[in-house]
C-alpha cells in the first residue's frame, strides 16, 4: 500500500487510479487540456469541488509538488491566481528538490505565470538543493517553446533582481547551462566583471554587446538607472567611445 500524500486529511485528498499517485487537487491543477483537463474555468470548478469537500489546498504529492507547482508548470494563469486566493494557502512550500512554483513556471517557459508569481508571492533569489535559481531552471530547460520566449522570461527575472552571476553547487552560471545559444548570449551580455554588480544596460554597454542592449531596450529596461558612481548607461557608452551604443540608447529615449 502506497504512503498517503503529505497533508492528506480526507477522502478528497486521496489519489484516484487515473491520477498516477497524485492527490486529486494536485493532479487536476496541472492536467493538460489535451488529457481532458479542459480550460481554466473547468479546472477551477473541479478544484473548488474538491476544496468544498475538505481537500487540503497545501497537500503535496510524494515528490513534494503542490497544486500551485503543477498549475504553474502547466501555464494555467487563472488557476494559479485562484489558488493564491484560497484561505490558508502556503505558496512557500517546496518539492523534494526544493524547487519553487516559480522554478516550475520558468522550466516550462510560462512567462505570464512567472510574472504573476513574482508580483505576488515568489522570491526571485530562492535556490534548489543544487543551488540552482529560477534562471538556471529556465536556462537548462528544453521545454521552452522558443528562444524569444526564453529571453523574455530571463529579462523579467533580471528586471526584478535575479543575480546573473550566481553559481550553482557545481559552479555553473545560468549561461553555462543554457540549452539555447540565443539565451546564453543574452545572459553573457549582462554579466559583469569584478565584485561590483552593474545594472543590465551598463553591463551590455561595458561588454560592447549591441544585440543584448537592443533586447534590453525592447524589454523596456530603465534608461535612467545609475551605477554605484551615479552614471547612466549613456554615460558609460560615451566614456567607452561606443557611439553606436550611445545612439541606440538615445534613440530609445525618443
């Protein structure tokens, strides 16, 4: 007989034969439409039925995943929002690898879910048991649908303060584990040398990376952000005799 899921309190928490050992709430939160999960409204209705029957909103599968983890991985924005509104939900719960719902979203390239989690409950600097951040999870993934989406999600993480120079337990930066050359190049473009962190635009200028700078501007990074010396990226471009980059920055102001 298999062990009960963590947090099981009633029959509504029990796995069913077709839920592959997952508690019902966790399974249905992440069931795909193709597998019969239906749209977000249908999923929410099913979850509400289980919650009304006493299901634990924080119940964890044997791998530690919660309904929030699974909904985040599936990209179900409305379901994630609905779960976050439930009384007593603990969005800080981790799976057995210490992975967060944000990491699940990033691993699947779920930009809208990641944005929602970052706006509400997620800490961008959390790491798993191997020292990986959400940026590592994104970079190492082969499940993101396009390089453009990967860069957009990376830009979101960078914008809210993730450390692009963080190394995991194996000593790897996110750029080192990137499966997408486009994403790897973007991340390398915003890395800095030495001990003093640089704002992303400044790093791209100091690295002379026009492609990275263009991507940052396309993602509306703050033109007026200053480094520790009080200089903007435009100052850095002028000092570095990079008229081309200065022109790009000036053009973004108009």
